[in-house]
C-alpha cells in the first residue's frame, strides 16, 4: 500500500481514500503530483487512472495551477 501524502481539501478523509490502498506494484507511473495505474474494472482496454497525490474529493477541488500540472503529466 502507499500513502499519497498531501493535505486534505474538499472533505476527503485519508482513511476513506481508495487510492491509498493501491499496491505499489500496480503503479505504472509516479510523479511529484500524481500516480497512474490501470483501472481494476476497465470500461475499455488500457483504461488507466491518473490520480493526484493531494487528497481531494474532486479534481475541481485542486487549485487551477495544480489541475494544469496534473494534465501536463
């Protein structure tokens, strides 16, 4: 398991975060702000999730600058 770190914004409790329970061997890519891994229940072949390391309930809870950085990775 991993702990993604970062603060809590938008009401997400760290204990409730399903992405903190992702096994390290499942992670495809990791950066300073995000992790990427295959979806456990893909709707299409290659379906990959890119998740910010900062705990938020929605990507829209991130600052605009953080959203832009996430999209560029």
